[in-house]
């Protein structure tokens, strides 16, 4: 653990590459793409999109994928028959999406003119990335695996791939998540890294989003204990020493982040909180979470590409979060 906190020392307002909608004129619509397949899992992704639409003007579209493993030469032989089959699949999917959007309480004024699309190809995560790009989506919403505990997020194979490749910010919807009827009532920014570039993007995005929504901003860090072992000599309590050092480091980091945010957004209501407990479950549950909470976090920087990439720390952390989470692509590197 670093003894000096340089995490926020160089933070400054940046171009919100991971949240272009925040710079659009007031009243501009948030473009939300929902990855949803009827009958496969729950409706959490649709419900979370509806929840977000209560907080700001939105335009929502759903997408599903049909995987095909046959070669292009075989597909071309089908000609118009394949086109007719795809048209039939799209029509059926559109009907299911309209029904799901209505059940979730999404007013038709928020529906995109093409409310549902079906993408076909050999790789599901690639298809979803392409669909988000084609739609110019601000957020791609994905739901949890149905085997996750209630209120928790567990990624499947496709979501795992997106968490390591998406160029569009991801909104992760926990299973059977309980959401406020008033929409988003607080934005949270999670500090899981000591790298200023990774923290800066999430801090800037979260602050701008909270200001746009007119809700408080909470900066949160975590001090999980018991993640390291003392080794052969239990008399040397290295785990405790590292935890104590990180606790002090995190407190200083949060204070500096709060001061910086208030300098750039003086009218914003900013709070800080540090969760400490046994492992990630204890640290995350040590903080109070509300039904209106939305959490933002950055990605681990991997080279010169602007895309989502989660390291092992972030992946472990996500398993214990009980609120929707926006994961931002890492900032581009020169």
C-alpha cells in the first residue's frame, strides 16, 4: 500500500469521454440499450432502465442476439428465406419487448422508434457491443445471472466478456433488485484504485451525473480486512498492519476527493463514507445503501484503448454490491 495519497492530487475536470450525454443540453435524452432476452432470466435489466428513466429524459431500446455458427456461404444460399425468418423473429421479439416495457412502467414517450432489434452473428458480446455503437448508446444495461443471490449481481459468460471489452458504459442490474419509486435519489462513486487516471473518470462522471439529476453525491471507499494472510509466523501481523495503513490512506483520499469535487461543483451536496469489515461482504455491508442509490466505478487501464476492463479487486467487489452499478470504460492512454 502506498504511504502517500497521490490518488486525487492531480484530479481535475476532464472531458467526460465515458459520459457524453452529460455535456448535452439540459433535457437531452439519455440513450439506453437494454440487453434482454425473454424467458432466459428476469426483467431486472428492463426494470433498471425504467428506474433510470424516472430520473432523466430517456430513449430506450432493447436488443437480443441470435447466435449462428454456420458459414457465410451457407447463409447466402438461403437468401430471402433467411431474411423472412429474421423479420419474423424481430416481430415476435418486438411484441415481447413492448409488453415488458409496459409492465415496467416505461411510458411510450421513452420508447425508441425502433424499440427492439435482433442481432445475429457468431459472438454474443461482439453483437451487443456493435448494437450499442450502432445505437450511439450512452448506457448498455445487462442483468445478472438467475443463480445470483437476491439483490446481488453475478455475471455470466457474455457479461464477463463485456466487462473486459465494452466501449460503452455498462449498467449492471442486480437480481431482484429493489428500486426506489422516485428513481435515482443518490449517486455514489466507488474508490477501488490508487491510480488517479482510473479514479478521475468515475469522480468526474459521478459528480456531473449527480448535478444533472439534482441529487447528493457520496464518495465511498472500502477497507476490507482478512484479505491477506500472515504467512508462517502469526506473530507478525502483517495483514492488520496493511489494513490499518490502507484505512488511513482511504480516509485521506476521500477528504481530498470531496474538496476537489466541491471546488469544481460548489453547489453539489457531497458526502464521504468508508466501509470497513471482514472481507468484501463486511466492508460493503458496513455502509447503508438506499433503494435510490446508483453506484459509479471506473475500469482498470489496459493500454491505449478506451474500454471497460475490470481487475480482480473490482470483480470481487461487484459480487457484494446490492444497487445498480455503472462501470465506465477506462480513459484512453497516449
